[in-house]
C-alpha cells in the first residue's frame, strides 16, 4: 500500500494578515515546513499545492503542484498528481502533528476507506442570537474535526469529481465522502493539533514550539 500526504497550501491567509499563511515562520521554521516534516516519516511522498508563481521553501521536503482558487480545487489537483493507494490531507497550518495520530488515521483509512483526526467537544456550546446568548446546544456526541484526514484515493477523487459536477463546496474532504454516502471513522486527535488562523493562534504556536522541538511530541 502506497501512502501520500497532500498539503493544500495555496490560501492567502487573510485572517492572519502576514501573507501566505503556510510560509509564516514559527521558531525559525515555516508552518508548511513543520507540517511536511511531521508527515515524511510515515508516508511514501509529500505533495504540496502552492499559489501560482511561488516555490517551496528550502525547509519543505516535498514535491509542489500549482493549487486552485479554493482549497477544494487544490486538493483535487493534488489527488490528480499522485497514484498512491491511500492519501492523507493535512492543513499546513496545523504544524504540531504527533506521529501516533498520523499512523492511526492511516490505519483507519486503509480499513474503512475514510478517517479523520477529531476531538470530543469539551466547551459549552451556545447558539447566539446576534451577539446575545441564545440557547445551549448539547455537546454530547459532538466532535471538533482536525487533520490529517485519510482516504482511499480513488474514493476521494470520485467524491471530488461529483462535487465539482454539482458545484458543491464542503469545508473539508471528509464532508465530501460523507455526502457521497461513505463512512468516515473518527480517530482521537490531539489538543496540540490546533490550527493557526488568528494572531492569537500564532502566539500560542510560538509558545509551544520550543517544547515541541525539544522532543515532547
């Protein structure tokens, strides 16, 4: 079984406001470089979708393709650029990726066809009315979805092609598999797998990086 890791990194990172988010550095290494390095020991190849005209930073052990206008289009381009049996799709902006999570997602994807790292929701959830407290939403059975997400490549590519034909957009790839009627197994993720989206997230990443780099992963 051949496994490829796919990293869609063609986004502009507008909420962070520092240019292409994947290129933002944390403790001397780009978010993309950290994510790719975490995947390399567990897969046969790493492919990255980049904005047109940009090149991979020197610290990224991967092969690059040109991404699309949306994350979904970038993942489709990555799927078309590999012949792996199983693919992992991972956000470059989740740089602290434990190896155990990677292996668990690969195993689950190979067994049932699709899987994603996720964590049970711990916070109280409220549906707002504007800026006011609306009503509580029970958190039992709710999970916060992370990446990596793993798939049999043929099934994910078919789900992408169906979504393209229907002009349907999903927030992640597991959603496309679920839309097509496929099973997606939830694999326990990790609190450190947070996504760097806002300046506050970046501060947290810079605080965590020295501990992570010292081998606490």
